[in-house]
């Protein structure tokens, strides 16, 4: 029983040390990687930006976030490639949604818009205006409805 307590304490300390190692910074737009700047300039109005920040994670490196005045949040990896666009209850720009995903959503959920799009290791996660979460593989093929 004592060893379980010790292991739990050590695990808690490790989690706390990893959490404490993350460093958040507020940035200027021009401090984002060029790829991220280009993405924002292409799909959004740069004048609508309310916050640009970076966070250095111990395991995944630098991550960037842009928050727009309407609440939309865009996350980028250390190279400036978008990883998530959360437009809340507004539509994600259709230009960034893979065509196969857009076609599936239009056909299967015609009265819905994509309000969140997240690139994951094995594919994409999509949230619709109805609140449904859909999962797609890397090819953009439907996998399942996520609970």
C-alpha cells in the first residue's frame, strides 16, 4: 500500500513538472512563422486579430495560437502549419476543409456547417453546428461519429 502511495506521489510530481515547463508568451503577428501568417492573411482579416501567443511544450515543441475578435481560435504547430480551427458557432473556411469531408457533411448532414476542424495524427476531427463530432481518416473518409 505504501508503494502505491509513493508511486502516485511521484507520478503527480512528474505531471506537475511537465505542466510547469510550458511557457506562454504574447507575440506580435509578425513573430508567427511565415506559414501561419500566410494562412491567417488568406482566410481571415488580419485586422480582426485580438491575440497572438506561443507556448513552448516540453514534448511537442513550440505551438502558436491566434484568437480573433469574433472568438475564432486557430492553432499552429512549430512550423506554422494549422492544427486546429475552432470557429465556435461560425463556419470554418471551406477552403481548408478537405473536399471529401465537405462532400460527406453536405450529403449526410445538409443543414450543418463545420464549426471546428482539427488535424490529428490519424486524420481529422470535425464538429458540426449540431454539436455532432465526426472522425475521418487521413484520406478524408468517414470513420465514425464520436461520442
